[in-house]
C-alpha cells in the first residue's frame, strides 16, 4: 500500500480517540461533577429555595452586566484587529463573542477557533494573524486574572490559612504536589524535548512551516504593543472585568444569605469567589458547568461559619441558579448569532 494511504488510514483510526479526548473527556467531567453536585441534594428543596429566596431583579442586573462585559471584549478586540488593518464592526465582533460562548457549551475550547475562523473568512484575513490577536486577547485576560488573584489572596490570606489550618490534610496535599519530583521532572523533560526537537529539525519542512505560522501568530499577538489607543484598550479591559465582578455582586445580592456574606465579610469574600470561579474555567468542561458551582460552593464555604442557614444545600441552590441563568442566556444569544449569520449575505459569501 502507498505510504500516503497508510498515513490516511492511521489518521482516520486515531480520529475517534482524538475526538473523545477533545470533547468526550470534558463532557464526562461535566456530567460527573454535576452528578456529585446533586447527589444527596433535595431537588425540591433547592427549587423551593430559588423560588422563595431569589430576587430576580438582581439576576436581571447580573445578566445585563455580563452582556456588557462581552461587548467590552468585542470593543477591545476591535482595536487589535484595526491595528492589523482588519476593520470589523462592533456589532459583528459582539456577535462573534456571543457565538464563542455558545460553541464552548457544546465543544469546549472550540469557541475561540470558531470566532477566529468566522472573522477571518468574513473579512478575508489570514487565519493565523486573526488567531494571534485572539491569543493576545486571551493572554490579557490571563494576566488580569493573575493580578486580581494575587491582590485577592493577599487580602484574604488569613481567612484561607485559617480554613486550611482546620483541614491539615488539604494543606499537606498542596505541599506534596508542589514538592513532587515527578511534577518538576516532567516539566524539565518536556522542556528538554522541545528544545532538542527545535535544534535537531531546524531545516525540516515541518519546522519551516511552524516558523511561518509562528510569525503570523506573533504578528497578530504583538500588535498590542505598537497599536494606537493603548489607553482605550486598557479602559475596555477594566470595564470588562469590572462588569464581570459587579455582575457576580448582583448575583450575590439576589439571595438574602449570600448578600449577608458581603455585608459581614466585605468585598473580599466576593473577590475570593470571583477568583475561584474564574480559575475553575481552566478545568475542561462544557461552559464551566460543574467546576464553576463547586468553586462557588467552596468559596462561600470559607465564609459560611458565621451565617446561620448558609449550608451546602443553600449554596448549591445559589450556584446552580447563577450559572444556569448565564448558560441559558448564552444559548439564546448563540441561537440569535447563528440565525443572523445564516441570514447575512456577506457571511454566506
């Protein structure tokens, strides 16, 4: 058999495994965590808590702020694309952000690829350049979350250490992980293999292609350092994360006991829950479903001791409602986006 045919067969044989790893594992994680979340929970009691305790006016404000954050993300990305000579309307970019979150609900991590492909095809721009600008967009988010996390944990350090002090097995587990020779050995081995491969196959066709792709990515990525409107870009970044934090604050205010958490422990408690739920999005799952609720329950648990009635059932009710409302809104906005794309003549072309 011709080598190309063998290669194609091998590729097709491996595709089911690749598909399972990309989409099956996140789905399994999502279902597993959701099962653990509702296991032992009285669903009727949860619904009763939501129906009698929740002030849905605050949930409406939460939704408005979350959508505002997504519009700010689109406006910030427009500045980066404009510096690359790609002029896209704020409307189209906002719809692309809506579509990203909807796609991620079904295919985790694929939303960003879809967003890049949609804009690149619609504007007839190089995919890798647009993708590089999107990578810069996400890196900015990572840096922002890192800075917010450092500030939050510096303020909430005593509370966290007090909690871990009552759970010495968790503290020792974190220490064992960070001091594990296997962890650092694996990182060193991966780095050594990557450096060796780059030096060994410098002139190969694969490395030439990778360098060309890297140059296009870097073009889109580095534009943020030389574009005009850096102050406006920073403004949109502050608005973006300010809306997300204020939105979570509105969600807290929708339930009496979670609003009491802020009243008793101040904004630090809100920031801790915000950081934990933001970090939970790193876990591969469909739209954060599962990890987000567990992170929220853990965060609220740090401050539940002085608030009677704030037990796991109550915290689960709050976390499920807060994420469910955002998930439903993402589905609705995603359906609107894909309907608009279908009807838009330029997108058809």
